[in-house]
């Protein structure tokens, strides 16, 4: 028995083993915390954004129409533009139908994925211990309950996943890839714009101040903002 535990710990102590273990921990804790939400029905905004949305029909999604329509379909005065979130709902409905359970399962998986990406980012910035602390603190923060348990909270979860993916790419100096993830986050929920000051702080702390370098790093991000703004203006 002791030999088995020693073997298990030796596997976990490898880079690949730590990543797999972090994924398992994130999934297990996420489903343990929010498993009771899987039986929930469509409530509040879910009935407007998902059930009552004519763009979410259960068939093949009309991507062009989704990207040219506001978040609250055909109500541009709401001022919200989140086409990627609507597209994710449409794909879910086309694959699994309008069972609310499938939407809830996707939210829990997105939450676990966001926690794992946070683990990766914190580990790269401050070491493995910081990664594990960040993972566990994030998973158990009660403020996340609404985003995970509410089906429309998928917008925040997608923004989280794409935003963290963008920061990971930015930290690895893959600036055009970071801008792509950033754009996908903006198309999920506009709150993704908040990662710009985070990326700026990461750059200044790690590399110091340089106008030339900052321009090289953030021009791709500004292009993503421009693309998003143009699409949003057209739709609204």
C-alpha cells in the first residue's frame, strides 16, 4: 500500500501529473459544490435569453444572424452584445435539446476550466504553491454561485476562460494569440476588457517601462477592441 502511495505522489510531482491532478481537483470540487444546480430549471433571465430567444431553435445555429443581433434578441436598446454566449447556447440546444441540465453541466465544466487556467497562470507567475492556493480559494468563493448556478451566468464563465487564456498567452509573449482569446472573451461578455490593466501590470512588473515594447505588445489587443466595437456598432 505504501509503495502505491509513493508511486502516486511521484506521478503527481511530475509536471504532467500536476496538471492532470489539478484538472481532476477542479472538476471534482466544482461538481461537489454545484451538483445541486444540475436539477435547476430555466429561471429569471434564462427564460428570456435562452428559452425565449428565436435564434436558439435547436437546429443548426445561424451564426451570421447571431453575430448581427443584440444579446436580448431584437432588443438593441438593452445595449448588450454577447454573440459568442448566444452561439454557445444555440450549439448546446442543437446537440442536447432544451434540457436545462445540459446547460448547467456546461456551466460547471466552464467553472472548473476557469479554475484550472487560474492555477496555470498563478503557477507561472508565483510558483506551484501559489497556483494551488489560487485554485482552491477561487473554487470555494461563494460569490461565484450566481454565475455557475444561473444558466445565463455562462457569459461570465466564458469571459473568465477566454480572459485567462489571453493572459496565459500574453505571459508567454504570444501577443497575437492573446489578442484572439481576448476578442473571444469580449464577444462573450464585455467585462473581459478588465484584463487589459492586468496584462499591463504583468508587463510592467516583469519587464519595466518601455513605450516601444508596450506598443508591440498591446497593438494586437487594440485591434481586437476595434473589431469588437465594429461588430457591436453594427448589431446595436
